[in-house]
C-alpha cells in the first residue's frame, strides 16, 4: 500500500524517498516530554514513567501533544528504547531524577543464557497497541515514526545496569570478552528486528534507529561491535524508510552512507558540509544545537534558516542534533517549527 497517498502531510516521507518538496519537514527528538505543561499534567496522573508507556491510551495522548501543540510534521510514538531488554528477560525500573536502573545486568555467558527470545505475548504488545491507536486517530494527518535503540546502545544499558557518562563497564567487556559481546549483540539485534517488524505491521510509516552511545567508541571498535548490527537491521527491515542516528559517530559517516537506509541523522557537532562530503545518496536529518531553543527569537529564526540553506534542496529533515531538555519553553520550539514551515526553497 502506498502510505504517501493516504497522508495529508507527506513531506517527511517524500524527503526520505528523494521526491520533490518546497520546504524541509520538521520534527523534534523528545518532542513529547517534560518541557510541555500538558505532558506534566497528564504525567502526574500516572504512577510512574513505566505506567505511561504500558498504557496505550496514555502513550497515544503523549504522542499527539506535540502534533496538536507544536504542529510538527511527524508523530513519533511515545515509548522507550529499553522495552527491548525487558522483552528478552531483563526488566528495568525508571528512577525519578536518576533514569533507568536494571536490578540485574548481563556481563557473562551465564547471565546471557538467562535471556530468551521475544514471547508471542510480551511488553512490546503495549507499544503495538499504542501505535494502532495513534495510527487510527491520526487519520492521515502526518506520518507516524516508530523507533528502536541500536544494539550497541542497548548493550550499554544491559551491561552497565544504569545510565553512565563513560559506560566503562560495557566498553571494557568488548575488549575482555569479544565472543560474549558479539553473542549479546546478536541477541539484541534479533529482538530489535522482531520489534521493528511488529511496529511496521502496526502501521508506522518510517522507523528510526537510535545509536545514542556511538560516540563513546573508537572507530575501529564501532566498526567491529556496532556497525554490523545496524547494517543487519537495515537489511532485514523493509517496507518503510529507515533513519539511522548514530550520535557522535562523525568518524563513520562514510560507512553509514553505505547502509540500506534513506536518512542519516546528524548530531549538532557535525558540520553539514562535512557530512555532505561523505554522504551523497541519503537525506540528512538534524542538526540544530538543542540549546538554540534557549536563544532570543530572532536568533532562533536566523540560525534555523541558515541551517536549511546549508543543505541541498529536498535532502534535509530539520531536527535538533539531539532531544529537547525539560526546562525549555514550548513557545520557543513552536517558533522554530513555524520558521521551518514558512521557509520556501525558491524564495
């Protein structure tokens, strides 16, 4: 089925497919989040962050908030990359003010052997239900983005047991036990492929793979332990366009350009010209510094328009180089989005 024909606003998919557009599309990572008072009001009614993604009606409500309030060009399902570890046998908690915490970790073959494949019924069903609900209620307004964490990023949390500035534990495991590392990465990859295929069956129009911790690895290490698994996911996930966002992996842009994906995401530290010299076929997504959202209005407009002009017509999706921060003002983000929507390539 041709998804584009069913959408009122198909800019994101057109750019991903290399079709003609008169302006770039815009959506924002973490566009549903704590910076929105409406989000906080609903969140107070939920007993925990986990409860918010476990209830399809709540996840759908959070997904719609930035569509209705900020008027972005795409919806991204409200979920969490860490649903995958839970789906294969490693549950986690979300500690207020601290982030994810895993009561158990996976650092050895014996711990790996306790994991299992995704069951016919799992916690992922909550996300699939939310996707179906959102897809129905969107009624073709904008595309729906699904997502998953890249295997290396998921490996980090499963081995570390929490967030970290260095992830020295998972990094050390790569060097100390490469066989175990590849076995765990393979397990995560298989689960991720199953998950993304389930999202596509539930109705997503495009998917994004988040490799949030790509930048902590040396290129050689990244190419051995991270890139091959993203490559496999891209090859096995078909039917919708794919975005790969490997934060901090400027050193691997030439290799990322060889992936079977349609869009490469850029963090805010990567110059557009640097990326364009290395990527010739895919569209590029990003890469405004998130802190631009704190700037005076005229600076937001100036920097946003300058960014658009730094990319070729039709090969750019405007986004931040990472996500929104909790103390940012919604009206500033709305100005950024309006600036993009008023821009015309031929003006």
